[in-house]
C-alpha cells in the first residue's frame, strides 16, 4: 500500500525536526549588517563569477559605522553563545590558493561577551579613521576586498555574516608626466616613430598621439592600437601572468607612405579599467600597456609595447572646497 503525505504532514515533520535540532543545538539566529551610509554613493563591485553588484563606496581614512541586527529564529528560546564580535577586514585572495588568503587589515570589536541572548537584539559598531590604502579589485586570479564580518561564536558551529564595501583610492595630478617618444624599425625595411602625449592617464582621460612613417619598404595592410591589462600574481616559481585586451582600436586601414603621420585619439572613459596596482603586499600587480601592431599583406605582425600608468582622479580644488564648506556647516549645526 502506498503512503500518502499531505502538506500539513510534511510541515509537521519539518517542525518536529526543527524542535529536535533546537533541543540538541539550542536556538539559532540570522544576522543582518546595516551600514550608516544612506547618503553615501555606491560603486560597482565585480564578483568572482563575473557578475556585478552595487556596494557603498568608502575612501581611505573614513569611518565605517553601522548596526548589527541579531534575530532569533525561535522566539522564547535563548541563544547560548561564546561571544559576538564584529570585524573590519581587508583581504587578498588568490583564486588558485584559496586556503592561504592574506588579511592585511583586521580590526575587531566585541559586541557581547559570552552568555545567553534572550531576545532579538541590535548592536551599534564604529571603526574610526580606517586605513584603506588599496582599491577593491577582482581580476582573473586575484581579488582584494574589504568587508564587515559578524560572528556569533557557538559550541558546534559559528553563525557568520559578511558584508562587502567598495573602496576607491584617489590620486592628484602627477608632478611629472612625460610624453612617450619611441622609434621602432626593421633595418632597411621599416622605420616609424610614435609619440603619446603623456605616460600617466586617469580613468576618464584621452590618449592622444601620432605615428610618423620615416621609411616604408614593406606593404602594410593595417595598423591597430590595443590596451593590454597584465595581471601578475604570486612570486618566484609560483608566479602567474595573465593578459587581456581591454580594447583594440584600428588606427589605419591601407598602406602608409614615407612622411605620412597618423593621429591617435583614444577615450578611456568607456572601458572597464582599474588603477595601476604595483606589488600589492607582494601578492599581485595590475599593469597596463599600449600595444601598437602593424600587419603586412602576408599577415606578419610587427608590434611594440609601452607601459602606461592608470590612476583615479581625486576631487578638483573646487570640489574639495565644497566638501570642506559642507563639513564646516555640519559641524556648525
């Protein structure tokens, strides 16, 4: 004979299972982390799977404050714990070595000492003047993240919740920003000179340049300029290099002649770029190169790479003055 189970039977069994679990392990809880950031801008965070989410944006030195809500799943039953803590963590993960993530920032505050939680409770937390010297980043093999982690320490298994934030690092205009001039050639066949207006570009900048053909004795079919992002992770024998084309831009179609010059104008604002990051805690680097490629009629490729630096532009003096005036007004209020 078959056993017929109704919805009410299933619910009753699930309820009994929960009661048995509660008897052996005590009450359980859900954690919600709420940042004091209603008026704060949001920025995109790239996740490991390539998807993006919006997160509140912070800068170096800013406080990170908020509330932690602990909600008991079974009202009327106490939650036994060995302490509740909140942490602010800066962490680097290498995707091929997840067991050895590096925490370069770790701040801890106790929310509750060991004891019993009788009812759902909220706790305030504040991390003041938090150092956030590196930008949040997710690449091919590396991830740098900042997050709040709340832990309810328990005998069997901890209840843990994490909440990521976005961090941008701002720079001012470089004191020195020399133009790039280089000559490339194949003896008695090709001699070109290329020039870019500077070597350091902010994320919304425009690359302006020119290419001069001083000698052309091979038949050039077309010429393209690419921005290559190179991510380096690890060190020594465990060092990995990953390159990806950010964009490829055809700057000439057809054969050039001696004395001809080709202008270059490439807007960076439309591309997904992060600032240049050099040897971050000896774990990873992110560098950018301009790659000039010439293709002849036999599809042979001639190329020359030149490194450039990408940086995130901070507020202008006018913007800074407005921020300071707003802060003075708030203090006065």
